[in-house]
């Protein structure tokens, strides 16, 4: 149960606080002052008849709808300061000096129509009032000190006469209070702050916040509620900026009133759509069009019909627009009662507050509110709720706070979403890293297996091309009976050395290719001595060329295999070995004068034997090309190897010279 109440605890505390404030306002005694309850209609100071029948007594506050709107309406009325008010003024010191400080004053809570104020026939204060050319409206209180020298001190009651004029669709005479100047100044300050200072400040903040919200929507177009809230704030600021204009030339009056209706309709429409969108129940296209069309009724009708339509629009158009806003708030309440909907609760609280203020202003506009003002001998702070003061702008600060709270909640949700996404990403990366590690380990194992296979193939190929070649040469010598035991032993020792070369091919990295070919030719020349096969070799002079170990061993194996094939198959009497090195290419030629190739070279090279195909594969393995062809007479085996940085680097000889 506690967990369910915890989200609603801030709203409950705020409701209790507001209830306490209202209870205090209802029971707390206000400053010592007296309310003037009646006024008598009179002609103006020039004796001209004004609104109503002279001598008719009206109760204050007084509200009357105007039936004739062709020109400004004038009203003059007299306030007789007798009874409790007269007793208060009679206590004033009667020095009669011109510099006496007034101890008492009269407070008009709203001098909407401006006017001139006379005390016992003497002008004491005034504000510009409407004329045929200008419209003046003052949403502010007016405190008028009562000079002691103008008061009656002969027992007659003092009379305060007021002359006003208006272009508004109604005539409103606000409550009048009489009391000590200091007490009334305090009340005047509170009313001025509520109806003026706070309204102007709220308008400015609302315009800035609205533009900020629209900017947030531009940055994130999917957040439609930002666009609605921002546009509503801008219209709210525009509405009260227009409404608080104290002076409007009459030639601009129709345009001003049309813009006022347009801003009012747009504000209520956007606020309703904003609340419904936040509640997750946005209007459909058809409903939106109908609602916007109804919101546009007032400016269109007024633009066509003019001033005679104002009363009709204020009563029959504003009310239904507010009912739609009430409906939207009711839909929001369905969301707010759910657990974990703090933002919805805050927005609902703001909506209810704005609804109360909106109907309060609607009551001021239609005169309904002034009829509800309680009659009391003194004045209480709760009377502020019934004063003819427009208070809808008081909802602006709360709206700013609520929208800011909504932004913070959404930002918090975005941060949590980002954190959750980062956690998922981190977990996914860890899983992928584990998979990659396993895959890498498998690839490493397969690479080791492949490396072992390649090493076996290399050893096999080297034993075939190297040791096999030497054994063939030795066997040839034994068959020819041209060598003794010592020579055969030397040749077998060479086979052993060649086998070591196969096993440790990558350990000797300091031998250049010229020396390797030269040493091989020297040993081969000794082995072929007396065999009937003459060897000639030509090794290129120049800088020693160091080849990579795998390149060097393949070049030697190609040479050995070519020599072996000549001895086994050519039946030649001469064998020539040539090594030429240019700046970018190494060329190794093995040429004999034997019987040549009996089939096409490419077929011979690709037959079932192990020798010839090995030449091509070895050459391709090191990036070269081996061509076997007839030489007329005989056979030529040519290895062409481009010299790249990965194949070789040339080094200048130190103390070693290579010769042929």
C-alpha cells in the first residue's frame, strides 16, 4: 500500500498545502477597510446624461451588457461615503493645511475604463478613458488618497463622483474600498502584482519557453507534444500581450479583436491537443479538423460581423472551447491514476489549475463572477478570488514548471535508455569478443595444421629435387664405374649435406644466390668428371644478391631438378648453366644438347612425373615463371624471377669476391 501511495505523495502534499492556503484566506481578516456597496447614477460634470437613469442606485460591483455598440458608452456615478466609511473619514485631522498628508484613501480594485475622479466636486485623479478615436482599458488598481482639506467637516457625507467611458461589450464598475492609506497600498500592491507585473513577466517567459520547445521539436520531430506545447506557450504569450494592451486606436480595433479571438481559440485548441497527446489519446484527423474549424469560428465571425457579435461569441463560443479542454483533462486523469505516472499527475494538476482560472476569467467576462462576491462588513483576502481580475496568466509559471519536469523525465528516460543500450552493447561486445577469440584460436590451429602440411610438402619436394638429384648423379657414376670408393663416399656425404639443407633451409640467411649456384656447379662438375657429360657454367658478376631463404632454396631446387632431368632423360653430351641478374629480374638457364622433348612442353611439364610439374609449381610459389622448351638441339629450362623488395636486397661485398 505504501508503494502505491509513494508516487502520489508529492501531489497529495501540494493539495494539502493549497487547501491550507485557501482556508487561511477564507478565515484571515484583511486590513481595516470598508467596502462601498452602492452607487448612484448621475449626469457628468457638464450636466450631460450618461449611461442609465440619473438617480438610480446600483449595487457594487456592477456589471451590465451593452446593447448598443455604435460608439463609446459613458457612465457617471456618485459614491456617498457615509456610514462606517463616513465615520472613518470623520476621524481625520482637520488642520486644513495644503501640505497635510492624507491618512485615508479610496481603492478601486480595477479601473478598467479609466476615467476622472472628483471629491466633493474637486478633481483629484484620473486615467485616460476611451473616446471616439481611441480605446483605453486599464487592468490595474487605482489608489486615490483623500486630501483632508477637500473633505467635509460640517457633518455632511463626502461624495466621490466618477466619470468613465468604454468601447467594451459590457460596463463594469469594480468594488470600491475605503480605508487607511497604508492598508490600501498593501492591497493595491498585491492586486497590481497579480494583474500586471506577473502577467507581463509570464508573457515574456512563455514566449521564450515556447520558442525553446519549438526548437526542441525541430531537433526531434518525432516528439509531437513539444510542438504542441511550444505553440501553445507562444499563443498564450501573444494572447495576454494583446489583452493587456491599454491603448488601441479605433481604426485598428477590429484587427486587434480578431487577432485576440484567433490567439484565444488557438491556445485552447493547442492545449487540448497537447493534453490528449500526452495522455496517449491524440485526436484523429477528422476530430482535429472539426476542432480547429470551431476554434476559427470566433475570428471569422467577428471579422465579418464586427462589434455586435462580441457578447454572443464571449458566451456561446468561449464556453464550449473550455469544455473541450475539460474533456482532455479528464482523459489525462485516466493516465495519471496509474502507478509511476508522475509527469501525468503534474500535468493534470496544472490542467485543473488552468481550468479553474479559465472559468474564473470566463465569469469575469460574462459578469457571472461579480454576482458571487460575498457580502461582508469588512474585507478578507479571499475576496481576491471574486475581484474582476483576469487570472489565467497565473497558469503560465506552473505550465513552465510542468513542461520542464516533463523534459527532465523524458531526459531521464533517454539516459536510462542509453545506459541500457550501452549495457546490452557491452554484453554483446563481450559475447562477440569471446566468439572472435574462439574463432581466432580455431584459425590459429588450422594455420598450424596448414603450416605443418606445407612444411611436409616442402621437405618432400626438396628431398625429391635435391637429395634425389644427387643420388641419381651418384648412381650414374657407379654405373659408369668411373669413381672409386672415396668419390662415392664424397657424393653420399653431399647427399647428407643436402638433406641437412632441406631440414634447416631457413637457418642460412647470409649466402647470396651467386655463391650458392657457383658452389653447386663446382660440386656437380666434380661428380660428372669422366661421365661423358661436360658441364659449363656462367655466373653473373656484380653485387651479391641475398634472397629470402624460401626463395633461394626454390631457385636451387629448380636448378637441381633441371640438371637431374638432363642426366636422366636427355642423353646429352654438354650441359650449360647460366645465371644472369639485372636490376629487376633474375634469369636462370639450364641448356643441354640432348634429344629434346618428344611431346609439347606444357604437357611434358604437367605429366604424371614429379620432376617437371615441380618446376612450374616452385616457380609460381616464389612469384616467378619456369618455361621448359626445345632448344634445337636439346632442351632449355628457363626460370624468370622478378626481383621485388620481398624477394631480395642487394648488398655490397665486403672481403668476399664472386668469380666464375
